[in-house]
């Protein structure tokens, strides 16, 4: 089969194109397999940065049979130029029934000239048959001029991985209930803040959201409800250690990528240096909510001080039986974000639960 010979460019960081020759816009993304209408395919969700940081391009989807050839499935969560867009057919179909107050809230999260939509991740819910997107919803909002002051989790729902997705809203999540505790630059006023986030579904179908909070000092892991559309327990009723856990307190980690191998849960993360890369770290646990044992830097080769110029976005279990797991990272280009590259590497499993990310160019999958 000709496809088997194809390579991943790995740390060479070649540009990636879809089948039509368009540059793939799926940054901060995630790949997973879905069966849609009886056909199993890979789906790659990510940030559309066609216009750079802003105007915000929303969330883009691609699909593939082999992880090499990608079909452009279009923008599945669209942003809006102005509130007048609610009268367009596309937005009318999604939000026509919403009261005006809700439309105002939705516009703030989808306002392409002010919003920030980062690190989108998708979940398929077997019970409801719906697809749910979680993303870092941020940007300028009334009373908040900064790009990262809103600090919420956005949730959208759709009937198919290719959309269209309807935004349900954006939310603060769990917080440590102590006004005197250390909340970093967020302060107690901005408790429950959410910046870099990811999701994880366990084999028992329980889903979790993993997010940086407390001014990015702490990694929270919270259980989602049965439909994956909200937290299992509202923040005001949640108990730390039961409904959510606080991990790596004061560790300043982001770019969370959780995966499971056998009975072990892994979490790869970066440090917090914006678009500039830094060394990765990983931890291992026996439960998605921890406790986590810190294992150090997964990168063993030259270039490890920048994770080979990448920042984690996801680890894909490509073929668990063959131990084939794929690390997906972003090589951000701060001066031309739309030209940021995708760095994909195999995860190597070593004795005693250790892993390694090798510095590999133009590699083939096993
Ligand atoms: C990174 C983060 C990205 C983006 C960027 C903005 O640390 O992982 O998703 O938010 O900061 O500077």
C-alpha cells in the first residue's frame, strides 16, 4: 500500500496541506477516530488561524483515513463579524430561538474582532449521540480589555463532528474555596478561571476537563456530567478531592495532554511562556484525577529545552494494541501564527512507566 511508506515530518516541521492544497488550520488541536454513518475516520479539530491571532477564525475540522491525507471539513464553530450576523441563515438556524440576553452573551464569545478561541477539543457522547466541543474561551469583553482576562471554558454542541456547532455558553469552573489562598494574577475575584484546557474520556465513559487556573499556577481536573456539556457538580457545591482535584500547585503548567495506556494515566504538559516553547514535563497516575507522580522531562534528545520547538496539544492513541501513541505539538510562529507548524512524534514507552519523546524527522509509523 502506497500510504504505508508515507512519513510524518516530525521535528522537521514541514507545512501540512489538505487534499485541496490549502494550508491546514488546526492549531492547538486533537485527533480522534469517530464512526459517522458507518464509516470510521480520523477527525482533526483545531484553531483556525488563517488571519493570524485575529480576526479569530473559529474552530476548523479535517478528516482522514490514514493520518496523512486530510479532507477539509470546514469551520465547524463560526465566529461573527457583528450582532447583525444573527439574522444570517447559518446563525439563525443555530440561535434563532435564543432570547436577546443570551444572544448578547453568545456574541461576546464569538465576536471575531475581540474573542479568543483556543485549544478546542471534541467529545462524543454515546448516551446523547451528540458531539461536544470544549475550548478556552477568552478575549476582550465588556469590562475586560485584556485578551486573557475572561478566562472561561466554552462549550458547543453538534450532531456530527463536522458541525454545525452551537455554542451553549462560556463558564468559570471549579475553584479552591478559600479567599485567603494564593490565586496568582487572577485573584479571588477571578476564581474558577480557565485558560489552557483539554479533555479526557476514560474507558468507563467518564469524561474530565483539565485546565490551568489560579493565574495558571495550578492544574485542575474536574469530572464532567453525563452529557459532557457541563461540570458534574456546580462550582458552588463542588468538593475538592471528590468532584475536582488541584494538581501541581504553583507548578505553572499548561498545554495539557492526557492519555491512558493499560492501567496508567499520563499527563504531558508545558510550562507557561506564551508562544515561546519551553521544556515539557510529564506525570503518571492510577486515576485521571490523580494523585500525579512527576516524572520529569519526556524529551531525551537534543532540543529538549524547547520540547524540540513545540508545545503539546494532544496525545492520540493510534493503535493501543501495538503501543502506537502519537504526540501532537504546535510549533507556534508568533509573527505569523497561521503558519505555525504541527510537530508529531511517536511516544516511546520505557520500563518503570517512563516515556520518551524522540527528536525524529521524517519518520514512519509502526
Ligand atoms: C500559550 C498557550 C496558547 C496561547 C498562548 C498565548 O502559553 O498554550 O494556547 O494561549 O500562550 O500567548
